């Protein structure tokens, strides 16, 4: 098996992929090719990966490059986790929006900030997909980059590459439905839950006691209504409006909705600050040089698990997954066929199949349909370089209430990044 990781120098995601491939799945004979625009980071991560192989006795090949076209031939899976000049470009967006009195639009995945970020990420992702069409046309595109549903939508609709996306935000922890369990005051292993909808916009559809099968969803709704936790105030408002309990966490979900009183939106582009990333790089170097134990790196792991699905697809093993992002194949009946949805899935005989979910409450279905419509317009506009489609997205986007202010702000955001978005210069 050959796995190529675009953005493999990431201090959070690079080690996580290596851990999953080498420690969890022990992929002897596999090739892991780490691609990053920063050659020093890519080499550091490959050195760490080889140290991990030595420490665990796994005979895998770990290499690095700055040129994805050298890495892609022969790939079975391409994991995409990259952002172009993330910090600097994020700061540019934030400065424009704050100067225009639109600080509540400085967001990662929704609103105007999420729109600008989408355009940059999709442009890079489509370029990668075009290279895959030539160099590894049968490889699967495994996306972990945000805004993820828009990236996966663009790859599905405008390339010949099969995509799926990974983000376990609805878990609320590194494994299992920790957030829902916490809300109920229970241990994560004591509940079984089903969530579905859209990425960063998923809803709790079923919650049961793992041993008795007792229905815990009414108790969860009662907890939200009774309050007691900081985010319950906003979740209660949404519950009253839609009949559903948001499972992805209020901060993620609020990005796709009108500004909420008291909501502090994300104000930075990457996980961890520069001091944390510098310490992380020093630790990775120490492990690579045999001066530190590799286990110290994994006090903080990425929640995404694309390698789990890659292994299941490659081996044909039957494996269940709480959430994967893929084209709706009827598993969520209230949303259009083919839209990128987040739902439980099962891998069987080398195919990923969505598992039918309980019905979305009517209000939840309405909200998800509208947010999905925005995703579709943004993805198409990004690929085609169509400003009119972007303006249509702004007009229907519930996260952008002031349309008159948004239009000139959008024009300024586009012009600020034209060097990365040549399709909009036409």
C-alpha cells in the first residue's frame, strides 16, 4: 500500500498519520510519502517516521519531498491536509473583515472568512486532483483539510477522483462520543450514539445506553434545556428552533449560522501557537535522533482517522465507522442524493457504504439543506472562478446577515488573494 500525505509536515496531523499507519495498523511493506512545501518540515517528519518504524519493528518505507508529482505515481490513497500560507492569509482575511466592522465573519469554515479560506483550499485541492488524474487515477482522495465539505464537493463534482472526508468533531474527543457522554454525565464507553448531517454541523439522532439499549435522547434534550454548561444556552435555542441537539459543538456549528450573542469565533488559523509548534518540532527531532521516547509525541493526537478507512478499503475488511463524509447515497433521506453528508458508514469488500440514519427533525433538515446549498455554490465558484456564483452563495448564506456589506468585503478578499486564485483574475 502506498499512502501520500499532502501537508505531511503538519506538527499535529503528520505524526497522527504516522502513528495510525505504523503503530496502530503496523503496515509492513507500505510506503508513506510525506509532501510539504516546507522541505525541512517534511524531512523532519520522515526522520520521525523512520524512528517510529525502528522503535516498533515495522518495516515500512517513509520518504519526503516538496514535489507531489514525484510522490503521486503508484499511490493508492492520497491524504490531503494542507493550507497555503495559512497564518499569513488568515491574518489578511481577519484584517479586512475587522476593518470593515465585520469581526463576526472571521471564521474558519463558515461566513465570509470560511468562504475565503474555502477558495484557497479548493484551488490547491483541485490542482492535486488534476495531478492524480494523470499519475494515480485509481487512488482515493482522503480529505482532512477545511472547509472539508466544500473541498470534497469540489473533488467529487469537478474531477475524476473519488473523494471522502474525515473529521470527528462530533465525537468531541480523540475516541468515541465524549462530548455527548460528558453532557449526560456518563462515561464515553457507556453510550452508543448516532450523529449525522454535515461536517461541523452534525446532530444527535440516537443515543442509547450501551448495555441496556435504553433511549437516552430524551434525557440529553432535558439536560440541554435545563442548562448547567456554557454552550447549553445556544444549544437550547437551536433545540427549540429545530427539534434537534447539535452534536458537533456550538462553536463549530455556529460558524454556519447568523452571529450569536456572546459567541467567540475562532481567531487563529492553526492548531497551537508558534511556541507550541516550535516545541513540537524540537521533540520530533529528539525522537528522530534517538534522544526521546516516541510516546511523548502523542499526548495530543489528531481526531481524524483516514488511515483506518484506507486500511479497511485496501484489505476488504468489514469495519464500521461512526462518521465519514461522502456523497449521500440515501442514508440521509431528508438531504439530496449526491450531496456531501456526514454519516455512519461501513466498509465491506473494498467499498464504503453509508448506513441509513434515523430521520432528521424537520428543522434540522431545513438548516442542513441550506448550509449544503451554500457548500455547493462555493465549491463550484471556486473551481470555475465565477464571482457571480460567489455572490449567490453570499445571498443565501445564513451566516452572512448583512448582504450589502458582504459584497464589497468579498471583492476585497478576492483581490487580496488573486495570486493564489488565478481563476478569478479572468
